[in-house]
C-alpha cells in the first residue's frame, strides 16, 4: 500500500491525551540587549505546554493501524537478522558493521537538526584529524547512540541523562548543560528574541520535567503494547517534554535506538531509522505536532514508513560494504594468515580512514607492526594515502567511503522524490 493511501485509510487517528497549556507571565531578563519594541512585544502572558501522563494509556487501534505497525516491526527484525546472516555470528566484521551503521544513523539524526558531515569528515574526526566543527558535534551524537545501546536494558532517567551527557559534552558552548535537565524555559520556532511569546511550541515549565520523564520511563517499560508504536509514542512524548536546553531531537532519536534494542527489534546491529525519518522531515515534524494535539497516528505511521525505508536501504548498505570487504580480502590473497593486515581489514568497515596513532593507541600495535600493516594494505591496493603530508599521514579505504557516500546520496534522492 502506498504511503498516501495509508494516510487516507488511517485518517481516524490513534487518540492519545493531548498536550494542554497553562498561562504564565514573561518579562525579558536582559532587556538592554533588545529593542524597546521587542521588549514590549515579549512582556506579558504566554501559554506553556503541560504534557499528559501516558504510563497507563490504552490505544485503540484499527486493523490497518495494527497491520502497518506490525509489518514495519517485522521489516526491522528481518533487517537485523539479515546483517547477522550475511556475515555470520562469528565474522570479525559484524561488530564493525554495527558500528558504521550506528554512525550513519547518528549522521542522519544530526542532519534532521541541520548538522551535516560527510563519511570522510566523520572518519577523520574519529582519529582526531580534520577541522570541521560539525563533524565533532556529530561524533558526540555517535557517542550518545553508543550510550543508548549500552543502557538499553535499564532505561531510566539516569540513562537518559547519560545519553545527553555524551551528546552535548562535545558541543562547544553547551558543555555545562551536558547531562542536566534544564532549569529554564525553552521554546521552538520564532526568531531569536527576548522571550517565548509567538513561538511555535513552548515546552513545559522546568519544574515539570523530572515527573514527566518518570512517567515516560514507566510507559517505555510496559510490555503490553506493539513495540514500534510504543517507541514512536515514547519518542514523541520525549520531544514534547523537551527536557534539555539543547540536543532534544538527537537524544530523543538515541532513545528510540535504545528502545529498538530493548524491545528486541534490533539485537545484532543498528537500524538506520533516522535515515527513514530524514526522507520526509516535514512529515516527521507535522506528526510531532499532531501528537501534541491528541493524535498518535501520524507519528506511528511516520515511524512505520521510516522503518521500512531503513530496512531496505540498510540492506543495500550492508551488501555494498560486504562487497568491499570481500574484494579487499581477495587482494590480500597470499599474505600470511598471521599478518595484522587480516586483523585490521574488517575494522576498516567501521573506521575507513586510519593513521599510525589509531593503530598503536586503539588497536595496541607497536610502531613497527603499525608501519608494516599499513604498507601491506597500501601495496595490495586496499589503502591509499590522501593527506599528501610528509608527517601525520592518513590512509583511507576509498571503496568503503564511496559506499557510504552513495548511501547518503540515496537518502537525498528519496527526499527529493517525496
């Protein structure tokens, strides 16, 4: 069924308690920094949100809702199994494959927030090379995703704070807010101004955040709901609470990854769910607005469509990276099996750009072994030197980088076709 047909058939929606509002008064805290007209405009009454408790929410789902959500959940589980079967449980590239899928997921999640970085920039940032600030910020999102997966078995307020700490501790200007629930009002939309009046969405008062998060955690811990629906609703509720000064969207999508792992939809690898959301960002944000108005249907079906896209495009990426790995293995034919080149090869899936420091500090090679390993891979045409420097040189696997760039280009093409 086409996505447009599904939207018509599910027009009745999935009712959920709507976000309500409550009045407050605002007076600019630093009026000297704004014009008199702006200070006057931002002085007075505003309405901030109050999220409803959802711990005991009982959804009423149509047959079409159930079929759509369960079909998408099966697609995610099938993709997870596909990656396992493609490589095999004992294959040394299974871990690196999961790591690079997590990085592509983090990059897509960041791109939703207008933070972009190429596969090459991210790989350079991982070995402390390159100079693009966005890449370092996206790497923070990678660390938040890693924390989310590590903490997926015990999701609570502390683990959510840990995800956020990993995210914002690498974002210049926000280090002091990392891993802390906000103690100030935040809002979405409107221009840079002296207050919240006129914003698209004014989040709940800071004092309401801890209780709302506890309710969210209790909801996420339930075992009597369709898993993908539960994940979509938990994500939308988190975005409505907006518990942090910055990084709410990226932390909320890391939360979704933790729930995918915790609910058993993704156990062997990382599903690039944000790539699916990225193909129609307008629909994603409209779905969040509909959720706040009392309809969980749009966010559930947005996640369902994103899951199907993630499963399909993820398979393509796994196939492309596996092909690059196999071609490289063929190029190493004749090299002694004890050579560290064989050990490094599968790691290039996750880290397609390396330097000597990476091999010595991260993999424990000594200087001589690191030099010989790189020379072997260069001689066999697997790695090429691209920095052009006499010192502090870096080597890359161009085929893997090309596969990652083609994956990103595929997401952009899907975006244009909607």
